């Protein structure tokens, strides 16, 4: 309800305000909750003190500052014996911070923090995988990480090696893709997908289950190599998120028989041949993360990263 000067604010109404603010800044559920200390409620029939109002306003302002949300009641406080005239739009402010709860102002984030890197320098022909886990202090801590704007980011690169169309096709695939970013409710890429399903914009942390599900699939657009693809799946179990990155070289080497054709007889006329089908040079899978990191507003702990399958295996 809307209040005006002279109204009596009941403990029930005040506690409703507190409940809505705590849903955003406190433990919360689902995609609500930053993990901050919650505002205390007041007892039924009790007097709502200036300190109670200021605690509520402080929690609301922390959420707004973290998000970059502008409030009507910004910087307001209540003094002992004062009135609530400056809080006339409090309900609208609380609703606004709830609406913007998944926003995070860039200045309040640590970005590009090192997670884990896996590198391969030997040639490969069929498929290679990089499997890694991201572990949080608890399942709630994982939610708070993503709810406050946390992201897991992945980039891929191939360099050096022989000069071949096969190598070039993978190099271009990675370059065009850019950064793969999984956030609270979706996955996105900074570049473009040459083919395949692309990034799953509706599958982020909150849509993960205990079964690995695809968050990205992109195929090569280079002629003769369109069967090659990069596929990323993710799952969650409690406080642990598992990512499985598969690079699949499904291209089949060309085969045939040597012949000179109209030019005459070839030196190895009639002999069978099989084309080359391998990728070499240095292959790198790099994982970083962003997290809320302003101690005055919202600050979450960094997760730990561990590689369970190196891209150099196999």
C-alpha cells in the first residue's frame, strides 16, 4: 500500500517490506538472493524504531547500488522523532530492485578473473575434451554468485603448426565464436556461430540439472569441414558445476586413386591415397569468471576451479 504523512505503519506492513528486500539481498530462493545479512523484522504490535527503518533502507540501497538502480529514496534516512514523508515511494523502490535483481553495475564487478587453462601441443584427429568443475562453498553460494552478476567465460584458440585448411578451419571457428559466457539464466557468445545450434540463450546456471545439457554447439562453415564442431555441456550437483567441452573432428579424410587423367599416366597411377586429417599446433581452452566484488554493496567469494580431463589427453 502507499503511505502518506499521518498514516500508522503496522509491524505487518513493515515486515512485508523487510521480506521483499531480504528476498533480493539475503538468502533468497532461485534467481533471488545475493547472500547478504538480512534485515530483522519487528514483533507484532511493537514500535518500529528509526533504527529499523534505517536498516531497511540500508539493505535496499545496497541492492540498488550494486545493480545501478536509481531509487526515489536514495540516501534517505530516518532520525528519531522524524516522520516517513521521504519514504512515500518505498514500495515502488523495493519493487524496482526486485525487477532489476539480476543487473550488476560494471564498476562493482571483478572481471576476467583467472579460472583454469588447458593446453595441447600434440596433433589430434578425432576428438579432444576439456572437462572442468567450478566449486562453490555451498549450493546457495553458487546461486548468489550468479544472481549477483557472476559469469563463467570460456575462450578457445589454435595457433602454429602446419599450414593446412583443416587447421585454418578450427582457428577461424574459435576466432569467430569469441567468448562463451554462461550467466544466471542463459548462455551467450561475443562473436558469431558459423553453424550448428549456437548458444542456448535460455539455458544458464538456473536451468542446469544433474544431467549434462548443451549450452553451446557450433559447427565449421569451411567447405569440406562442416562436420567439425565445438560442443559445450554443463550440469550441476549441489555446489559443483561441471562443464564438458568437446572438440569433434568429424571430417573424413578424402580418399581415391591416383590418376593422370588428361595429362597422361601419373607416376603412381592406380595407387590408392588417403588425404591428411589431423589438427596440430597449440590448442588452448581458457576459462575465466566475473563476480560481484564491492565490499560496500555486494561481494561474493570466488569459486575454485579444477580440470578433471585435460585437453591434452587422448
